[in-house]
């Protein structure tokens, strides 16, 4: 994936609109369909978007909404946009929100990042158990998992 080049500024530089847009994060967000590991989406939905903040920093948000035929077969992983590789020489964490539609419940947590995925979604003190078919609850129709963060890329 091509990252935008950072503008080169120095004292006395004149900043044009393109450079200013680069500082502010470039053009708007770009949609993507996140890849899923250990989830068969069935009639559920998935969506995401990303935005380059500069040449080494990306902001990503992804959402999975369960349908009546969505199944989970292991620890849930949600992919980053194609071609994005995070710098795993430093710890990188994302945010997570799980919503249970019946009864309505919300759990906030975090996700430990791998080079290319939101790889371990954790809620509370779980000894590093990642979200799976029965954690933080048994997932069902209209439940959702949302993950996001700003990450350093290689």
C-alpha cells in the first residue's frame, strides 16, 4: 500500500493547500472490507475504513455484525487493510467494543496487534483470552464487535 509522503517544511516555507491537507491527514477515509480469521460471516456484515495520518501512522476502524448464520470457530482476528504492515518492534494496542443485542450489553476492551491483524481482543482480566465463540458471551444475531486504533507502520 502506498503511503503519502510527508511534506518537507523549513523556516520560511509557503504551505499550499495540498501540503496542509497532508498535515491534516490527507484526503478523507478509505473504506475496506476486513478479512476475518475464525469467523464465518454467513449473513452478517463487515466493514471498515482507514485514513493515513502521515507516512508512518494510520488510523483504522473495523466492525463485524453477526447475522443469524454467522459462526465463530476460534479466537477472532480482524484484518487490517491489505498491504498495511504494523511495526511490531514496539507494542501497539487498539480499542475494542463488543455489543450484545439481547439483552443489550456492552463490553469495552483492547486488542493486541499483530503485524496485519487485530489479533487478540481482550475484555477485563482474562489471562489473555481473546474473543471467541463464547467470550465475552455467546455471540448471536445483531451482536457486534468494533475495533479501532492509530498505529505505526513499517
